[in-house]
């Protein structure tokens, strides 16, 4: 896992980040009945009940197509995977206008180079032995290997024959659940930013926010039948252009944003009070959710848009502070959701051991006894660590409730989001803090 300090001011280089990574089944939230799209004439949160099938598409406008504004240096991809509620016919979009939710992943290795990962792990072990023996020549040799393998893991674009590590697909379980509720869900790639962010802590979150706005603008254009995405949405299984028609079926006045880790920091930057003027014309963000979001450079206030923050007590990044920072001045509802025993990586299936992916790891500090982890809230308490499936079930339940509440107007979600009711079917490990608007 890349180093993501709580204050947002310390960034390790690619080698340092690579040295910290060693090296899923989708979980559906069955407790909430799926609801299809909300039509233009329907009341918020309403719609015919029943099963909704979900379509999957992808687009890729180029590995280096996005150029963040100065002072950030580097280029990134404009690519994403898309989940949407299907209607009648092959691959068609369900009727009505659909709120859009965009997701952004955090800082992670960019290339699924298994050979580089194995060589890196071997060199790390050899380095530890060399340091113990005081063999400086051996140390230098192993450090050179670590640096070369780190460059391969954190390259962008990836070298020929090496697949990009698809961090954006790590939230497929959330996208699937949200699409069944009637949302169009876009999970973007940010590998190019990951590969170039070292040493740019003062501008990386602005670059991430700009990437979010870029995708929103592409979808705004597509909704009126034009722009670079027109004709570029493809079936990822066949590579063929999709027949799904999104034009005239998106509600850009009801947009949600979701980010994990540094992607969460990007969401916080994009939705902060002073950045609303950067949103594309006609786009209104009505809800923002951070999964263990890291702190932006200067912690700009987020008080005017409904906000939820989910994090785990065993998260080494030790986030969750946005509730404390904004509480008392929030003009919109503020929800803090803490998972006892949750860690940082399990929110993303690609980063979690169960995926078998390159660099996947349980990032929690072991607590001594099997299954325990050390709480990172300053107490050093030993918590029972959550497993991957349970952490994602909890994340899914609260994520669906949050976006249903603030994008569909579903007030039945209030009891869960304010802590008056528990999420069914999971252990009693969730603490909810709710701050009413002032």
C-alpha cells in the first residue's frame, strides 16, 4: 500500500510505496429490495419494485488522455467501467432519468506485474538479512533490485505484455448494488495519477478532483447526445460498441461521488465548499461518500453537500477525521460510520488477498491473537478483524442507504444512517455518528 499520511503532506516515492506492498467475490446486500430507475414523473425514491438486471460497459479514451492543470505534472488515463440498470431488450437502459454516481480508487500499484512483485518480495527479505549481517554491498544490490521492480510495478503506461492493475474494478460489488437501485455507476481509472503523484502532495488532490470533473463533463455531454463518449461505450467481453442509449436518460442534477483512500481525498477536494465552481455546467453533486478518505493538503471544508465517511478502526491510514473537522459548521447532513475491526484494503477487492491480485495484502497490524488487529485510533486496542466479505457487506449496506437517501429521497434510510437501527445480517460492529445540519 502506498504511504498516505493523515495530514496529506508526506508522500513516499514509488520505491518506498512499492516496498510496502507484498504479494473477490462480489457481495450483494440482500437486505434491501432492489428498486429500478426513478422515472421523471415518479416521486423521489419511488418506482416499481422487482428485480433489476445490471449491464456492464467500459470506455477507454487513452492512457495519457487526461492532463491535470498546473502545477501538477503527469498524465493519466480517461477510462472507466460502467454499471447501469437494464431495461427491456438486449442491453437497453431502463426507462426514466437515472442519477449518476462516479467512483475513484486510491493510491496503489499500477501494473499487474507478478514477476516484478515476486522479485521485489524476494529482494526485501534478502535486504533484511543483509542489514542484519551488516553487509553493505549486499544491501546496495538488493536496494537496486527493489528500485527496478518498484519502477515496473508503478509504471504508466505499463510495459508491453503487462496488464494494468484494475483498481477501479475493486468496487464492482458496490457498483452492482447501486445499479440495481437505479443508478448509473462509473468507476474511473486513476493509474496515471498514481504513477506520477510522488512528491506532489500539494496538488495531487486537485488533479484527482479535476479527473472526477472530467468524467462528469463527459457524461453531461453524452446526456445531450454529443461528446467524446458518444459511440465509445463498449461491451468489455466482446469489445463491440454498445447499443445502450444514455442520451436523455441521465439526471445530472442528482450526482453522487464516491472515493476510497486518496480517491476519497479527491472526492473531498471536488466537493469542498470552495470548489463547486469547478463542477461542469449543469452538474450538481448532491451526495459524497468517502471510504477511508485521506486528508487533502489543506483540509478544505465540506459543509454544503450531504457527506458520509466510512472507515475501520484497524485502518493504518487512520482516516475518518472529516466528521470531526466539519461537525458544527455543516449546513448539510454529516454521517460518520466506523467499522470496528475494519481495515483499509478490504474496501477494494483488487487490493485484498482474496482476489489473488498482484500486491494484494491485508494491511491491518496483527493484534497478537489470530484474527485480531491493532486499533489505529490511539488506543492500541486489540479488535477482532473483519473478514473481506463482512466488511464489504457493511460498506454496501450503508453506501446504498446513503445514496438512496440523498439522490432518491428515500427517508426510510434515515434510521440506519443516524444509528437508530442496525444493519441486519452483520455483526454489531458499527458505530454511527450523525451531525444535523446547522
